């Protein structure tokens, strides 16, 4: 019997020891107290802006005006949208009249890869939810808003409903029932793409969007 076989035999012969599973829910309950919507919004915004992202409070009916204003301030007149989504349909219906072209992601990427990588300055997607504790957006890409929409364009605009901000990662995974199924790509985004070299010089846009803009929808005023 080789040394490997002897070791494996000892491991197999060792008695099983029952271990108590950790109380994950209890730990998170004591880790951070319950926060109301306003407190979660404030924490989320603080964390995300600290990570070099922009957050703009908007109303659920007037977010397109803020989007137009933000794009104009950056000299952007083209925005990639998903026509199969409600927000994409609104953008397609209203932004072209405001001199913002809205190419649609409505065909396989293989047929327009060159345009996607070289001629699309910004994209608009929606966040499924967010995490206040870390300032993190939760995106679930699908056939309407593929992952490339949040990965390739230099500027990524995300529409988020403040009612869908959770306190912690655990709370989000539990209340969103992630155990019942996840998409092929579930994205957690906590700021624009960034990296640092050996001289600790931060660079944005190294492997994704260099700017992240969040339109945070709240209650109507």
C-alpha cells in the first residue's frame, strides 16, 4: 500500500463528527440593525459615491429628464437601450426627439460587435435590487439586457428603484429567493471598473465602464 493509499484509508476510517451549522441569519440580525428606506438609501449612496460612482435622485416619472441632463453634461448623444424593457421603450420613445440617438440591442452581438466596441459611448440598464451595506447594485442580465450592456460601453447608466435596496447581502439573497434559481450571470457592481498598478495608481475603465451613473428613483415629491 502506497503512502497515498494509507492516508486515504485513515481518512475513510475516521469517525464522522457532527457539526452544528452556523446561524447565518442570527449573525446578520445582530451585525446590522434594521434600517428604514431613507437610511438604506443614504448608506447605499454614501458607499457607492465613495467608490467613484455618480448617484442622482430622480422621480419615477421624471428620470428621463435627468438622464438627458447627465448625458448632455458629458457630451454623449448616443445611448444603447434594450427595447424589450419598459425603461428601454421609454428611452426609445422620448430621447431621439431630444437629440439622443438610441440604438437598440435587438440582434446577436456577432453581427455588430465592431459597432458595440467602438461606437457605443453609453448604455442604460436597470438594477434588480441593491445592497446598502456595500453600495452594490444587483443586475440579472437576460435576453433583453445581456451582460455586455453593463460591461462594454465606457459609461454605464443604471436605473434603480429605492424600494429595492436591501440592508445586507444576506437579506437580498433571502428576500429575493436566490436559492430558487439564479441567471447565468448575476452581477454585483460596486463602482466603475478600476485597477491599480504596482505604484498604487488607480486607473478607471481598465476592464469595463470607466463611469457608473445611478439614477435612484424615489417617492414622488
